[in-house]
C-alpha cells in the first residue's frame, strides 16, 4: 500500500496550491481595477465563485454540506472577508502587485500585538523584536518621507490586520463546518455587500472583460477552498510559512504584465518582513509544543 500522506503535509500542499491560483487571480483583478469600481468587482467576481462552489457541493454530497453549526462564527468571518476583499482590491488598484502583497504579510505582527493587548497572552522580547524588525521592513518599503510616502500603502496594512482576524475565525469554524459551507456563506456575504454599491455607479461589462471576471471568480473560489482546507489539515504555524511563496508569483506577474522590477528598498524591506514573520511563526510553534509536553 502507498504511504499515507500526513495531515500537516496535506495542509502545506493546500497552502502552496492556494498561493499559485490566488496570485494569478490577483493579477487578473488588477487588470480590471482600471475600468471598474471596487464594489462591482467584488460583487461580480463573487457571483462567479458560485460556479466552483456548486461543483464542490455536488461532489461532497449535495446541499446538506452547507449546514453550519457555528452561524455566529460564520457571520463574523463573513464580515472580515467582506472587508478584506474591499481593502485588497483597493490596494492592488493603487500599488504595484508585489508591494501590495508584501505589505499584507505584516499580519503575523498584528496577530502578536492583538494577542498581547486583547487576549492578555504573554509575548516575549524575541517576538516583540521580530515585530519591530518587521515594521522596520515596512518603513523601508514605504520610505515615509514627504516626497515618497503614499497613503495608499496603508491599505494593505489595514488588510493585514483584517485578514489576521479572518484567519482566526477560519481556523475556528473549520472544526465544526465543512470548508464548502464556510466558502458559501462568505461568498454570499461578499456578493450582497458588493451589490449594495450598484446605485453609486456600475460600468457595463463587455464579453471579454466578463470572461476575465469569470476566470477570477473561479480561481478565487478554488483558492479560498484550498486555503480553508489548508487550515483544516495543518496548524497555522505549520502552513502559514508557505504563504510567503506568494511573493515569488507576484514578482513574476508584475514583471510579465507591467514590466515592474523591484527596487532595492522593496527587496530589503521584503526580506525583513518575511524573515520576521517566519521567526514569529516558528517561535509560536515552539511555544505551543512546549506547553503540550
């Protein structure tokens, strides 16, 4: 018999696959941001997410897989998903893809700070040092001087904070609800929320762009499903380091589609953010392992 793949390995594999399809989807959405308002983008994309969602539901046995045992947790997660959708589309509209994605990797720093101030968890000096180093990386990328600072650069930082909260609730509901149910409720919430923006001005979508929306929606749905599965099989500290492979894909698409080449500030700042984030995740994993003994 072939060897059984362990749950953590499955979680890592799902995370790597999530990165591949998600950054491709991000690149397509960035192409669309020049011609469509944010509300229309998140709504129309969400409608197409129901295509893979329906296929997943059918494969898993039908509509009964959409039942939830944690409606409150799903509702809170849906709110964070709505906010993260809007913030990220805004971020890639105003910033190069690589810069926007790299700045979103500050979420471990926010998670550490939230654990200390909101949950009363002990955060040692090593993790605080890593948090500080990570925000130094942010400063290197942003170069906050009157001539170089962009207010738009604060948007992916806000996204990082919201996504840290979203990931906490993703992990929480994954123990009781199927991934397909979690994807369904968050997608429905995003579609409805985006639809409320229609009276403020939507743009007619030609067939070519509608095809791009469809591809983006299918990829987003697939990516969200893979992300939920990743947290289902692997602990956050185990699978999250592999999320940093996103940067490689953003560099590729930024260069191919927009001819963007990272400058030394982006490279140096990215190295600090990624290194600090990996250290925090590794430190948290060691602390959990020590408590379990």
